């Protein structure tokens, strides 16, 4: 707060102390409008001159009050800065303010005086809970309004580096009989005061890092001090809440409330936290008087614990559920197959962070397809053609807590950086540099990805940052639409053939093989209906298959389906045969049995992952990790696999 000599943090700096005392005398004895104007000016300097401070305040306000407009957030943040400056002025002016001036500043109604006297007259140990709302410095002036507190009230304050200045400030705060204790070594003396039936004041809403009780404040996970609850429990003390409500500059109404609570420390702590929450929400004045610049909710800033939360460690009231208000933004791969293989891990992440509100970013068709899956609360479609800088900069006003990218592209890194999230997670393979991310899992060089399922790789990635839940491989629900041309013949079975001839030459199964397979199905199974699926590029070649089939035994959908219609067509199939493609994974993700024809691709690394019947065929002599042309798979091998599957099916 104040300057110290370099290399000697506790050595008094006399010029600074002298300047502060002079400034305090001027503020206390000068016209009232001068510090009032200065408070307003300095508040705007703090708000506009410190981008980091401004961003933190606006992010906290947006999380707590997402329904309020941006103008209200900005106005409240400036009001909070002004209150902070007013408190600093009050701290340095307190030694010079007269009793008469303080009596005018601290307005206490007759009812409040009687209540104050009633609470402290019976000599009961009292824990005075003081939130940082309004002029909490005025708590040191309470003996002026209640003589019972003189010599009985102790309040701890954080020490400052300048020892001489600290002594002067402490003397000013102790003018009226309040004992000022140091935060670090005054706790034992505070216990002694409670043992003598005194009162111990605590600024209970300060940040407490990872110590304390984990609970929620304003619907967000935080850590709060359990000290008030422990003191109430140990000394069977009464709990009193005290705060000041700002009327005008240095004119405050003192509010006091006896908080009913049982002797359980956790219950007292949670109840006190709820009282603070209701107080902040009670009015714009109370909300603006609270220090929103605090990192009260940044208690999960350890990267190795970012994706884990033990629900049993979070204390909430019996009638409350843990809200999903931690904003987890996830950049999905652009490729549909990779996204589907990542879904089991996203389910695990959702289970591992029960307070996480997941927002996914990706291509619009992919997001539309996954919308019914229940994996995310919201979605943000990204541009199909490059990085939309304006969109990403505007997204800064959404204030995400965590940005997780499941790809290793430079585009996704740039998107994360432009959005401005403080915690940006990704992975980097050997020799790969991702400077725009803040937290990176360096893939071990000893990890052989060729023998590791891609889903398992992503699990290791998130486990490095704390995720402990296991992937969920059960089929998912996706958006589907049945094409009007899609029909089956009565109660018969439906076989889907994804006759794709796109992709690398080694991954194509010839159209002649698809013809042979289609003719076999129609010839040997009278109850089968065949769906021919493919892209617009495959339409001409698939037409040569159609020419050989009975039109009542097939439906040609090549190039005629949207992504949702493709999903709907696959969903009605009893079996799907396909080469390595997005359609193969889409069928598997919906629980449809599949036969995958792999060649150059690695079925261990990129094979179907969901819990559904799946048979992978490789060319003769091909390694289990792939590497041979898929054309080496004979139609007869596929026919045998189909017969084996159909023999286990119960006719519809």
C-alpha cells in the first residue's frame, strides 16, 4: 500500500509517513467537497488506468449478475473503486477527525443504539462479522455509540511494510478503546478477549486462497474463512453482523443484525456467507460498496487441479444444489470423427467438474448435430473461413474462466488468445511450440500414440490437469432428421452402405467391391433393405450400383442428405458398413453396429470408441496399426462378417 526502502521492507520510511500524515490532516480539516471530488477522480483513474483491475471487476460482476447490462457493470465497478478510495482517505484522516465530526459521519438510529446496547450489555462472548461494505473503518469508532464496547472490542488488520506508518495508523484506530491486532500474530490475543467475554471483530469476506471452507458465493465456487464459525463454536459466542450503508460522502448509516445460528462451525460459516450474498444483492448501493477487485473466486488457479472438484468438499445449504457457473470453454476439432472420439472425455470432464458450465466452440453444422447430446450449456459457432478477429474480441465480454483446446492448430491458439481468457490449456508434442497458451501438457516422448486410442490420449491430457473421472463410452443422442426418400420395406432389416470413394487412394474401396456387396445382400436376404449413402462426389459411381438392384430393395441417398439427415439415416440401420470415415463414427456414436474397413488408417488410434457392436477388417498381412491399402480387403471377407452379424440378430 505504501512505499518501503528497497532491501529493508520493515524499516520506516520517514518522508512517506510525514506526507501521509499531512495528507490526512488536510483531508480531515479541509472542506468536505475536496476529498469527495478527489475520490471520484481517483476512482476513475483506477478504473480506466488499470486494464487488469477493470477486467477483473467486470468479470466478477458479469458472473454474479449476468442479467444486468454492461453499463450497470461498469457503473458498479467505478462505484466500488470510489468506495475503496474513500476508505483510504478515511484511514489516514481518522487520527485527526473530531468526535463531533465522527458522530455526524456515523448515523445510528435510536432503535439501532438500543439494539447495540442490548447485544453487548450482557457480557456474552461476541463474534462481530464485518463485511467490506461501506466504510468498514468506522467499526473502530463503535465505542462512541456503545460504551459497553470500550476496552472489549478487538479487530485484526493486515500489517503494512512501513512500521512507523503502521504504528501511527494503529494509534488512530485505537483512539476510542478498540484494540487493533495484527493479522499474523494477534489471533492468540483475540482468543483471550473472547475468553473474557469480549468482542472479536473479523473482516470475514476477504480472500482466503485455498484454505477454509469451499462453498458458493453469488452462485460461484469460492473459499471462505471458517474462523467466525470456529470461534462461535468454541466459545458459544453470539454472532453479530455489522456494516455501514453509504448515504453520501463520509456519511454512513450503521446497520447491525444479530445472526441466529447453531453452534456448528460449518453451518455458521455457510449462514454468514449467505447473509453476505443477500446483502450484496439487496441494493445497488451495497453492491457498489463491495470490493469487486478481489479475486474471491480464483481459488482454482492451480493448473494441476483445474479439471477436478470433489463435490463432497463443497459445503452448501441443504436446499441448494451446486450451480454450474464456472465457465469452461472448449474448442472442438473441425473434423467430425475427431470430435465424436472426444465426446467420452468431455463427459468425464463434465462429471469431474460438476460446477462447470461448458461452452463449445466449433463449426456450426457440427454444433447443430451435437446440440441434443446434453454435453454443453451453450455454443459459439466459429467462422468457416479463417479467424474472425472481431467476433473473438467481442467474446472477451463473456469472461470465460478456462479455455481448453482439443486441437493443436495455430488457429485454435490464436482464438484462445484473442478471447483473452487467463487460463488457456492445450497439449504440445515433441518439438511443438504453443506460446499463446498458458498451461501446456508436454506429451512424453516415450508415449507411443500409435498404440493408444485417441480418446485415451485426451484422457491423459486432461488427467494431467486434474481430471479423475473415467470416459463414458455409452452412445449419445444427436440431432437427426429422416429424409423423405428414406424408407424400408415393411418390417425388414436395414443395411447401410457408406460407399464413399473420397479421400486418399489407399483408403478407397473400389465401386466394384461395393457393387458386389450390394448384389450379395439383395440376392441372399429377401428381408433386407439397403441404404446407399455417400457424398455428392459419389453420386455418379453409386448410380452404377443402383442400376443392378431392384428399386424396391434399396434407397439411394448419395449426395442428398444434410448432416442431420445422414445421422437419421444411419440411426434406422441395423448394420452399417463403411471405410474409415466420419459416417462410420457417427453410426457408432448412436449405438448402431458397424463393420469398419481399415487400411492405411490406424484402427487402434482412430477406431470407433462407443459401446456398440463393432468389427474392424484389415487387409491380409496388414499390421494391427494399419498401413496397407484398403483395397486389399476382399468382398468375401466383408460378406462373412455381415453373415456372422446377421445370424445373431433377431428378425424384426
